[in-house]
C-alpha cells in the first residue's frame, strides 16, 4: 500500500511540475504514472553512481550540484518516454528544483 501511495504521489508531483514549469511537458496523468516509474528506476540505479562521480563538485557547491544530477535523471527519463518532454537543461534544472520544493511541501503537509 505504501508503495502505491509513493508511486501515485510521485506521478502527481511530476504532473504538477509540468503545469508549473514552462517547457516541462507531460501529456497526461497516465503518462505521469509511467514517467514516475522510469524516474524512480533511474533514481534507484543511476543516481547513486552519478552522485559518487560528482562528489567533489557536490562538496564544493554545498550540495547544490544535486539539482544538476536530478536534472540529468529527468532528461534521460524524458528522452526514453514519449509524452514526457523537457525542452532544455535549464528547464530540467528548474524542474528538479520545483519537484524538490513540491516533495518538501508534501512531506511537510502529510507527515
């Protein structure tokens, strides 16, 4: 049950990010559900590797480079899936920031 709630909330946050950020597009909520699975897969397997490889720059930037790593994950996910499009790197970074803020707000509201 918790996994289902996490999946639905991730899809909702992706969909809300697409509404808020210009150039960050998801065509429908069912596409957001699929995109949440893809993003979650890359967050599980690729993100730890990227964070390890970028550790020196992440330390220098006091963790702010994590937004770039999240943007890379989003861009890869959008590149794989039809109906999920990110127009550029700045859009991806802004989308990563908005998603982080939305996740923080959701965590604050529901816990």
